[in-house]
C-alpha cells in the first residue's frame, strides 16, 4: 500500500482536506482525493493549482453543481 492510498483510505477528514488544499500536494494524491466522498475535499482539489487537467475535466462532471461550476470557470470541460 502506498502512502497516498493510506491517506485516502485511513486519514481523518481534516487531514484529507489539508492535503487537498496544500499547493505542494502531488497531482497523483490530488487525483485520489478527487474521488473523496466529501464535497469539501473535492472542492479543495478543484481549487488546488497543482490539480492536473484530466482531474479538472473529471471534476467538471461532479455530482455537485458548485464543483462543476468551478471546474468550468477555469475552462476545463469536455469539448
């Protein structure tokens, strides 16, 4: 098990949110956090400048409108 999968599966909400907000978090960890059940974690991933384009495209289809809107406002959507 990698460190990032451990964080994703076992860390508390506050730790996952802190990782999602941290601009130093790697794109791979942000990719895993983009599947988090928490709206707040997914929104923080969408707002993180280190989030890759493919993850932003995925978030532009999120079930929560605010996350979709944020991803769309940055120009990430399927063309």
